[in-house]
C-alpha cells in the first residue's frame, strides 16, 4: 500500500508537488545522493554504489548525455516536498514517489543512505515520515535490498 505526501512538515504544496511533472524551482546543485542510492539499468549501476560518472560526490561527468532514467528522475525534494534541511545530501534520505508492487496508487518511500542508515531518525524527517504513515496508512522505507512498509500504528524502524 502506498499514499500521497500532503503534510505540514512537507511544505504547503506537498500533495500537489508529489504529482508535479517538473521540479518546482529547486535544482540538484551539488546533491548527488540519488547517484549512490538508486540503480540505473542503462549503465548497469546497482543501488548503494556510487555511479562511476560522479566526480567528488558533487557532479556528473556525463550530465549532458546521461541516461534517460537519470534525466526523468526527480526526487520529491526537487519537486517541492520538504524543507531545505530535507534535501537528500543534507538529510541523507532520498524521498521518492513509489507505487505498490501491483502497480497501484503512488505514495512515498524513503531511500536511506547505507552510510547513514539512521538519518531518517533526525527530528524533522522522522516527523514527516510519521505524518505520512498516519495520514495515509503507510510509508515505505528502503535500505539496500531491505524494504519495509510501515502501517499506521507501527513504529518506524530501519528496515
């Protein structure tokens, strides 16, 4: 089961931003955490390994010719969800739109940086994830190949 993001911790337009096609005035800048935590099939890059094209953890050497999946990916922070402190390179959590295994309704999953697996426990991120869980009935969390959905009433914990 998945859900939408629409909470005060996420910002005033969080629900709309979840469904926006383009970033809302935010840019990746030097943030490259998705280049570590996410897989990219076109270049056979697995999860939780720095992409071979990232330089100094701050830029992509093939940005102009990067794979299609990289071009179309926008984390929720880029789409206007969350505060500046929730930017992935600051929070060490990549918030993504996700769908359930059956391709059902979309929701939110927190992809954790394996070098900081407890970063989701920082107060602002924890409150946001708890609000998502309570409002929509579930929130997803992933750490490497370990994935878990936390339902309303379940305490959050590192998967």
